[in-house]
């Protein structure tokens, strides 16, 4: 036989042997796995239907992968029965009937409706008294079912009073002729203090916000719930976000709070254009403003605002304001501002403001300010109600602001109330005493996830024995009553109400109605009026920023509706 033919036959036999070996190995492994994967079943032997129902209710499984798993299920069921008041129940006589089958006898005995719980820890007794439990000889009467509810409360209370590692254990459970009794053993550790607050991620986060904004001071008594509630105050800061939830670390001699923060770029540039018909020409009047907000660029939480406005009628406004929070790590914040108002060639007003504020509560500030205002008028002005003057304004302010995590609708509540006195001096040597007050308030009512009602009120009052036209308030336009020209109405008293019903089909858009109203008085011209405006609008979240379109028609009291009086308000807010 040729050599090649012999090799082919040998290779064929080797392949057949290899195939047979692999087949036998697979059969062996399959049988081995089958043997190890056989379940253990447990039969519970009872003596009544009531015991059957208890087993059905509290015994979750009767088949197990191992003997240890079966005993663990028995122990868990025993704990459940104890908490339900079956303090005398018994599982006994566990038998192995075969390799895969066990049996166990169950006796429920009588259900205990009440247990006397003895407590020798004063703090625990005081807390139970606050929960309206009647204490008698260091003990309380309690249903077994209530133990399951009260133990977590005791643990939480211990953490709130500075003992977060306290443990509670039921011991000495005894049965007597009077009933069941047990002792609540309380193992208290020494009071713990919060010793450190550690920032992870945003290492240059201004630490003064932890102490004065969140009111987290170290060392301080450790109270878990209060500490975590205080950290939520930082979530309302617009220049920071949490990358993960705060964590606590307990060591033998210290307790540390870890805050995982990321810096957010929240600088904004807001541009506004208002289109309205020109009364004198067949052209559109163009009004607008630019509003620049620079926030936390130097990692101090500082804010700078620059605003320029033009109403299309030769009226310009320039505002520059800066806020320095928690100056020199103190609870006091400092704000300065410059305001310039110019009405064509008739007059111009310039003022400087210095304000100090104190954070008195969560999101709440109390402020005092001094404002120096000076007005100059044109000698050629035909308006006899304008005169140059100098004014000193002393005022106090209470402000509250709350925000939510929403790009399109970030502000949920805002309140600012200002009241003060002013001393006005003109070329007449007499000094006029004045009273000034204002209220700005806004609230976003959440009706449902897609529906909101937004309300915004602005009110201002100047009370004086006589008035000058160049010191009166100016209002009207996008920020108070839409459908009217920007700052086209002068008054010594006005109040406006903006209302918007907002429908949000998604987080990137909402459509809103516009129903605004205003009332004002001008004692200089003996004029008062009620104003209304109606319209529709929308806000869109685009790649460029937030785009707002609002079309409103303003109406004076007893005036007919004319579509030509409508004003289109176009606003774009860009973050950078």
C-alpha cells in the first residue's frame, strides 16, 4: 500500500477518536451540571387553614438552589412573623426526606396584640413622648407591627441630634402571665460634629457661599437631614451644578461632607427689538436694548450687569451694576450702580448707588442703600415742569429669589420690596421731603408638567408735595406692560400685572398668552388711566440661545381695538 494512503487512513481514525472523545466529554459535563442544578424543595406542614394562609403570605419560595438559601428564607420568614405579633410561633422538626426534598413543621400559636417595651435611654424616651406615646415606668405599650415603623424613626432621630451611629436592638423578649415584654437596648456613640466640607471638581468654588449661603459651618453638631437640606441651597446657584449627590464620610475622629461640583458658564447677552408703527411717518419705529450679564468670571460669585436701552423717541438709558457677595468672607455683600437717563435734549438724570445686604435666611436678603441723583435740564426747553435738582435717597430693601433647574423657565419665585425717603433740592432753596416705595414680584404656578401660569407685578410710588416731570417713573414695554412703547408713560404711581398661560409641548418650547393690565396716576398732569394689552407669544430653545417672540396690542381705557397699534417684541438670550 502506498505511504500516502496509509497516512490518510491514520488521520481519519484520529479524527473519529477525537470526535468520540469530545462527545463523551460533553455528555459527562451536561450530566454533571444537571446534578448540581437540581433544586431543593421544602414542604411546610401546618395544622390549620389559618396557618396555611400565613405560610402563603410570608413564605415567598418553596424551591431553592441550595440548603443555605433555604435556611435564609426560613429565618427571614421568622422575622416577618415576629413583627406581625406571632411571638410564640415555631418552625421545628426539619427533615430530609430525600436528596431533593425537605419538610418542616410550623405552629403559629396565638397572635400577640400588645407588647410592653422597656426603655432606659432618656433621649429615646423624650422622643417617644414627642410622638405621643404614653410613658409609664420607663416603658410603653406598643403593637408588634409598630416596632417595624418606630425603629427607623428612632435611628433617624438619633442622627438628627448628633448620634448617627446609634444602634437599637430588642433583647430579653419574655412571656409571662401579664403578656409579652422586651427591652430596647440603645447603644449610643459620642456626639459627632461635622468637621470638614470638601469640594471635589470645582476646586475654585468660592468657599464663602458654603458658610453664608448654605449656612454650613464647621465644626457644628452633625445633623444629617439638616446638612443635606442646606446643600440643596447650592443647587439654586446659577453658576454651579452637582455632578453627583453629596456624600458623608465617617472616621474615628472626624466627619466630612463631600460636595461634587462643576462650574457652569452662565454669562448672558440679551438683545431686544420692538417694532411698532410710527405715528408721524409711514415707517416702523424701532426700539431695543442690550443686556449683558457677567457672572462668576473671577470665581467669587460676583455679578456685573450692563444695560443700554433706546425707545426710538430719542430716549436712552444706560445702567451699570456690580454685586460682590460675602465681601472679605463676611456675611455682608456690596453692590454699586450707575444709572444715566436721557430724554432727547430736554433733560438728563445721573445717579450713583451704594448698597449693602445681609443674607438673613435661605434665599432672603435685607439691604440698605444710599442713592445720589442729579438732573440737568436744557435752558431752551419749553417744558416748564422740568427743573434741575439734586436728590439723596435712603432706602431699605427686602428681597427673595428662588430658581429651579429649567433653561426656559428658571425663575419660580421672586420678591423685592423697597421703601425709603428722599431729600430733593432745586434752585429754590427749599428742600422737599419725599417717600419712595416699589414692589416687584413674580411667581410661576405649575398646573401640570406641561402647563404653567406666570404672574409678574411691578408697583412704584413717589409721594411728594410737588412733582417734577424729570423725576417721575417711566414705564411701558416688554418688562411691565407689553403692547406699549418702551418707557413711554410717566407717572408718580403705577402698578402693572403681566400674566402668561404657558403650554410646553417639550422642554425646548412653550407657547404663551399675553394678558397685561396697568393702572397709573400722574399728579403733575392730573392724569390717571387703566391700560390693557392682549397677545400671543412663544419661547424657543435654539442653538443660538433662547428666542422669544411676543405680539401684543395695547389699549387705553375706553379706546377701541386697532390692529395697527400692535407691537412685536423680539428677544434673544445667548449664554457664553
